[in-house]
């Protein structure tokens, strides 16, 4: 949700190699080591709930991402659990851009209201709620010009799970199997690494650029050493 696109620019091919080089140049071993959370740090960030919503117990773990060039970057994640008319509804938003945290907070507040105001089958209500929330974000005082948020949610109705997502935040079901706990993906990422998503963006007059091309820079020089 959020962010805008120009209608006057031609699309460019996505260059994954540039992004990979930038990542390894920025997130060195020393930087990644500083991200490590020990058990005590994880427990300090864990929010466990002994309350239930329609019989469902829940907990969460949230911590701020690492930005070496912006050490004071706020946590841009927002999560919530609401009692929808059909059952418990779990929502997660991952903001991005200068005002990503504001976008995530706005959508967390607006999406349940948009769902409650709609009628019809659950699938249609979820779609309309996401569309209405996106429109409301752009019409609000939150600056979403270069910012936005993902949105992934799971609505429980009896024994049926309804997963709705926009962006690349993921919903995964943990299911007990013969070999222990199995991870079952419930959502599908909307990313530029999907050819159909790139085609959709271009068809709507958007642009697909690598991180380097979008900033007008050049990838860092790096050498490969054969062992």
C-alpha cells in the first residue's frame, strides 16, 4: 500500500546482481554480527498473551530493523489482533520509506474499520477492505509519496483460515506432521522478482528499477577470489 509511480518514464530491466553487490557491501560480517539477538534480548521483546480472542491465544516478537546509515530509524512494523464479527483477525504491517511507520500505523487502524463497514462473502470483504484502506491512505495527511506498507492478515472463521496479503510479508501455518512441525505457506509474495508482478506494474504505467538504477548510482566494485 502507498507509494506513487510516474507515467512518463519507461521501464527498465531489474538487475538483481546490483542489489546483491550493494547488500554484501553494506551488510558486512561485522554489521550482521551486531544484529544478533541472544535469548535475553529476544525475551525482552516478546509479548505473550494469556488472554484469548474467540478462544485463540497469541504472542508476538517485534524488534527494529538494522539500517547502518540510519541508526535512529524507528520500528516500521505494526501488528494487531482484533475481534472481527466472524472470529479473531491477526494483522501485520511492515512499513517502508521515510514515513513507513506512519503508513503501517494508519492501515492497522483503518483496515478493520473498512472490513466492518463492508458486507457479503468474507473473500470479497477482505479485498474491498484492502482497496478502501489503500485509497484512504493516499487521501490522508500521511505522506505516502515515497512510503507505504505491506499488509498480511489471517482471519479465523470456525475451522477456515482466510489469508489476505499485499506486498511481501508472509503468513505461514505451523502444522504438526509425521516428521515434526511443518511450515505451510498461506500467502504469496507480491515482489518484483515475480515476472507477472513486473508486467502488472508496467501495464499500470509504473517503472521497474534496480536499487542502483533508481538512485542513479553505481554498484560497488568487488572481486571474486577462486579458492
